[in-house]
C-alpha cells in the first residue's frame, strides 16, 4: 500500500523537493511531516479535498477537526468577504467579538471570555490565569495529552512505553528538545480515568507544598483516537480540584463545538472553571478563545494578568466565528453530525465484529475512530501497551489509496463535517470493509 501511495503522489514528491529549499523539512508545521514526503493539498469544497496530483478524497481529517463546517462554506465565505472591505484589522474591539462572546457564554455556561489565535495560545493564557488566580506554579496535566506547543504543556506526551513509570509516579519528560528542565519539573502528570491517582498525587503535592494551580485536561482524550471518560470520572475530578482549590481547565480545542454545541462541558454535564477553544471556532481562520468563571477571570478584568495579542479578536476571524456559530453550527447541524457519526461508528463496529478484527469503534459528536487494540484503551499507558501500530499504519495507507483523507498521525480520530453525507459514510465503510476482507482473507 505504501508503494501504491507513492505512485499516486508523484507531484507531491516533486513539490516536497521544491518546498524543502526554504521551508524547514518542506512543511509549515512539524505535524505536517510525513515519510517519504507529505501529501500537498490544492483545495477543498464541502467534504472533499484534492491533492496536487489531482487525487480526490473524502476529507475525514478536516484540518484536525477545525473544519467541522466543511471546506469553503458559503456562509463563512460571505462573512469574511463582507468584512474585508470594511477593514480587517484595528487591534480595537468590533461588534462581532461581542456577539461571539455572548454565544460562547451561552453554549459553555461560563460568563467571561477572551480571544487568542490558536489552541496553544488559549492553553498558555489559561494556565497563566490559573497561576495568577491561585498564586501557585505547578501545573497538573493528563499523561499523554497534547495541549499545544508552549513549554509548560510539551511535557509527558509521546513518551515511550518503557519510560512511563507507575501510575502514581508518572514521568515528566519533555516532548522534543529546547524545553527548559525547570519548566518540565513544574508540570506533573496523572493518568486519565484514574481519580484515585489524581487524589494521591494531590496529597503528595500538598505535603511537598506545591499544590497545582490547575488541572488542564481534555474531558475526552482526542489524541489517542477517542478515549471517553469512564462514568463518574469527571465528577470525581471536579470534586478533587474544588477541594484542593485547583482551577479545572477543560481544554476543548478539539471537543468544543465538535461534539456538542457546548462541547464536552455540555456533553458530560461537568462544569470546569475554564474552557479553552480554538480549531473549529474560526471555521478555518485562526481563532482561539478562553472562557472562565467570573471569579477566575477577575484576574484579567482587574488587570493583574495581561491577556494580550495583536490579533486577538481580529475582525476577519470574528466574522468567520460569528457565521460559524450562528449560521453553520446550528442545532440541526449537530443532529446531522450525530446521526452520521452513529452510522459510521456502528458500521465500523459491525465490520470489526463480522471479521473478528482486534479493535473497536468509538465516537462522540463529529469524532470517532477504530482503535486497533484488543483491549479497551482508557489512558495513555493502555494505548501504548495495546495499540497495533502496524495495523493502524496499514489502515491509514489503505484509506489514502482509496480516496479517504485522514489525519497524518496514526493516533488521531476522524472529524465529520456538516457537509458530509451518507455517501461519504458509505465510502468510508466500504473502504474499511475491504481492509477487513484483505486482512482476514
Ligand atoms: N489543545 C488540544 C486539545 C489540541 O488538540 C491542540 C492541537 N491539536 C492544541 C491544544 C493546540 O492547538 P494549536 O495547534 O491551534 O496551537
């Protein structure tokens, strides 16, 4: 399958050679790297994308879930085109920023909002706000979770299995070079779905006089496929963080706006102190947001924390976000996503069962995946111990060769868009069944 994909993407190979002259590694972001070369895209409309070789795909990658609106949505196009002649940047607030804030407050049940331009900026600022609010430095995160590329959170992700350690004493390891050890030491990690381990870690940190400022987590992990919270887990986390005076941040960069109108916060019914958003908020433009309770966000309102950025609340971005929230991601759109996702998840599970594949299908809202693991994955350790990486790689190549565009990592999930139809789901299921048939022939 690898050779087949190479043969189909010769233009990408040439483009890679040209791109490598002045783009480091031939790409704009390390997450776009791929061996032997990245697949360069030319464009996309609705649920379809096209690469530079002219191959057409159903897009199940959707820009890591940023494009839940589908590509080139007319409502977002009109909003952006309508804004352009009025001026695109003042670094002064505009009307759309207010409307977007009102809508986010309504959806997430948190009263105070600020904007950023990416998920990384959102989590970076949220952590600073939590540190200011609590007067503490330590940050607690979930082992294996990704929260963006700033130093504090580039810790305890992508860790090899032999370095994981016991659940009560998980390694704090930098993800890549260039991260100061002093920063790494300030971030501690606990396993997902294990409230007991979180409680014990809190007790130890309290004894050491370094309780965390915050717990930053995804309510459902979205970088190991999809890992849902076990019943009662989020409620326990809420109780523990409240009891220790720790700010609970739900990083909803992936879940927010994609799994329900009010993200994981609405879906699971547990209200954090802060929410971070990005990705789908801008409908393809670089928007991010932070929401918080009045108490926590008071450190921004009273001026003790500078939550700043030249492009925060950029008019073009806000016009896209407004159209996205009010015109595209409507209740009907979420009902459509839920219906299609139910179909694809149950269709994949049916294929897994019929062919006896080592895995299971899981999904929520617009997101889902087949996890190739004989055991249920509940956290990073069980993912690392059980995921069949070779089969995941093969499934990826198989999809790409049959016109199903997937996230570059083998640890990511699909995201459907509101423009996906039953035809797209049929195509995915047909491809998956062909893989299952080949594997078991
Ligand atoms: N948080 C989560 C949960 C993410 O998945 C990501 C990106 N994959 C980020 C933060 C960082 O977002 P960005 O890439 O926009 O900086």
